[in-house]
C-alpha cells in the first residue's frame, strides 16, 4: 500500500481481535484490615499515602502528583490536576493526567483529612528542624 503496488489494503477487510479489559484487583476486607494494621508501625508519610489511596481510589501517579495546594481541608476534597511518573533514564517528571476526565475533584473522608493534617504538620516540623540545622546561628 505504501509503495502503491496494491490498489486495495487487504488488512481493511479483517476485523481486529477483541481485547478483554483486565478486571482490576482489589483488596477484600481482611486484606485491607491487615494492611492498615501493618501501617501502624510505619512512618506517617507512608500511612497517609496508603490510606488516601484506599479512600479515594486514585492511581499511583495521581497520588504522587498531589501537592498541598490540591488538598482543601475545609471542604474535605482533593483536586487531581497532575500526575507524577518515573522512567528509568529520564527520572521523575510531572505531567497532565491520563485523560481530560482524570482532572477532577474528589471527596475525602474526614478521618483521612485529619491524617493528612497530621502529616502536613509533621512535614512542616521536619522542614523547620532542617532549616535550623543548616543555619544554627540564626543569621
């Protein structure tokens, strides 16, 4: 076809194979309970990430693309406006979500928002400690 040797594309008369969408795997109640119990021993940042994922169903890249400006503590929502991805050889980069429909606002349970508030406060404390350690004289 490309070289104009055929007048008709023989592939145009063939139906493409049907693709079956994979059913996403989800944790059952027992698995979720075990995961949450195991998180009690982990740092707060991991607990916050996993609990937010469980509560919202966000994709991995969407979770990693979240910034504090995307979290609305007053209205208990989070806005998905970007996604973060890692590619070997290229590193980590931020990009637009998978599709236009992926840009959305999601309601987040109050208990998860409280956990995010704790994490944000802990993160601010750690930043302050690092700033004080880098500049011990306050000058």
